[in-house]
C-alpha cells in the first residue's frame, strides 16, 4: 500500500510566489531560462538552471555550476525568498488550462515504494540523465522540483480536495504562459491523518511525468539509507516530493511525429503502400485531427489524410499492441520509412500536442520535413494498464500539460 507523509515545505512568501516560481528545468534550454530570469534575482532558475549565472556556453554540468546551485539555494533562504514551514503539512495544488482544472495532493512519497515497485513506471530511464538529477538532489540535500504522480480515483481524497478548495488559497496566480496555479496549505491535523490513511489503502501510485526525477530522488534516498549506520527508516531522506493527482483529473495530450524524408518513395508510392494496412481518405487542405483510437492524421504535400488501421493490424487485448504509437511505429515508421530506433534516428522528430497540428503543417510546409503524423492521445487507463502489466511504453508516447510549476514548495531531506 502507498506510504506517504506530510512534510515541512520550503516555499516562497505569498507576495513573492510569482517572482520565484518557474517552469520545470527540462522544458526550456539555458538561453530560454536566462531570458525568462533576466532582471529577476528571485527566479528559481538561479537554483535549477544555475548556468544562467555564468557566461553563455558554460557547461551546465561543470563543478562550479553545481556549486552555484547550492550557493543560490542558501541565498534564497537567507534572504527570506524561500521559508520553511514550522510544522508538517500536506498541500493541494490546482492547475488550470483552457478552462479545465485538475487538483493534486502534494505529498512526501516513499523511497522504498519506488524500489519495490509500488510506485509504477511506464517509461525506461537513462542512467546518465538519472545521475545528473541525482547530483542536484545530493548537493542540495533537497527535492527542489516535484514529480508528477497519478493514483486510482478515491472518493475520500476527492472529498478532501473539494473541501480544501473552498477555502482561501495560499497562492493563486496565472503564469506568463496563461496557465493558472492555485495552492492551499492543509493545517488541520484530522485532515492530515485522513490523507495519510487513505493513501495507505491505495495499492499503487503511477508516475505520470518525471521518470528521471523520480528515479533520481529515490536513488539518493536509498543511497543515504545505505550510508547511515543508524538508519531507522523514519528519516526525511526516505521520502521525496511528489504531486499526486486522481487519474480521472488528468488528460494526456497527443504526441506527434514529423519525418524528414519518405525513404526513397514518391508521395504517390507512399500513399499506395499505406493502403495495405490503412483505409486512406483524402481530407483536403483543412487540418484534420484524429477522431478516435486507431485513426491517424497524415499531412503530406499540402494535404491532410485520414488513416484508419484495418482490423487485424492491432491487438486490443495487448496493452502495448493496442497503442496507436505501436501501430504507427511498426507499420509506417519501421516498415515503410525504415525508422527503427525512435530514440536516436535523426530522420524523425516529435511535437507535443500543446503546439497544435498547425505546428506539424508549418514544419512540413517549410521544407524541413517531408510528412507529419498525428496520433489520437493515449488514455490514463492505457497508461495504468501498461504499468500494471509490467510493460514499458514506446518512446515519445505521452505528453502531459500543464507542467507542474517549480518553486511552489520544496522538500528538504534532513
């Protein structure tokens, strides 16, 4: 059963939250972070992307950059830009995008739950990326940024969220990207105990987004346990920062593909070969969006096509075989275009659904890409089924939006 606990969060005073809070470290590059933080010494980018305090081009993995991250975190606390709560709390965090709001509970999740598989994953992680994140957790002795979890819907926890959301929030603001962020502090001891007990009834938590951050946080906690001769299991390092959302609150966006060439085929030959496994319908010049599972949108030479996978080309009883990313990867990218490794092949690129299908059209019309393929989004049920079966999703399958805002609360490991 899922083991979570409240914690003494480190967070900005209410009047500073919009200056401190930032996008996550991995959704923008150093130049973009430098531009967003310009003129704002309180921006969390100085902690999570400290290379912005050095000359452009400075290696973000150099020792002096890591040292700067530690120095900046200390400075933020000394200046009162980040202040630790006096007592343990849970927190409620709501995100609003396009008029739709999802509510999560901010918890300290258990390291052992990750190590024993009670926190389930659906993606592979790369050791080099894990190690980079582990360095940040180690040097700061804190989880600066949260990971993004889902859990099976729970009526009691939904009621807790609803009751807390009626009260005055601690933070309530719209970020420059237009997404709303609202944050409540739970101080009621009865509610705190209830949350802990209800999570203990939930068999598994699921990583929605942030597999490398989750692995890094858990591995550092596990490392600290090994190195402590007086380890009891109750130390703060046995836990890491997560925001857990009821699965029904979350909506996965499409994650689309653009390809540089047709592998020697003419457009007419490519369309003809597609007919073997798909019903192909010319939809004209107006953007066509996939309508349901196993229906795809193809953009080629200024025209949109509907591709519907023919019966027998997929297996709805197989958690991997049912995925449209599997169908398209096998029958289009591999068999027709010769792309076998989505992680490393330079002929293919990926476009998150937040950018819209107009971005696919733009990249093809510019001549950069030869064709674009839009997929119907994966469901939370499919994600959880795959995690439950012990399988791993193909690369670039899920896109979650909005991203968690960093800097609303931090978890110290001591």
